[in-house]
């Protein structure tokens, strides 16, 4: 079982994080996580490069999971994401 704190520690120790959400979608058994990572480190990088970076960073943890999904956004993209979600709500 992977703990949320383990994922948070691995991410925060590797890149500067403006915002981080880690959601256990497996009802507490730690086998299915979704993460939202907002970092200036993603500036100038395409989505695939961001995903590969996070996947490589968490490769040991992901290997123990059933499912893993992520959103990796720049601060500007995160602002747009929040504004879009506010319109829907």
C-alpha cells in the first residue's frame, strides 16, 4: 500500500510545488491515485514531458499501484483551470 504522504514527499522534494492535490481513489487501500501538480518547473515543457517526469519520479510507487493519473500544470494553466471550474460550479 502506498501512502499519500510518500507521494507528497517524493514530489515536493524534487520540484518546487505551488499546489499539490493527491486523491486516493481506491477507498483508502492505496492502489489508485490521482494527482494534480502545479509547478513553475513545468514552464516551457509539453504535457508529455511533464507526465514522463512525474511518472519517472514516482516509478517505484506507481509500480505498486493498480492505477495512477495526473494533471501537471503551470501556475498560469492552473489559474485557467480554477476559473473554468468556477464557471461550472
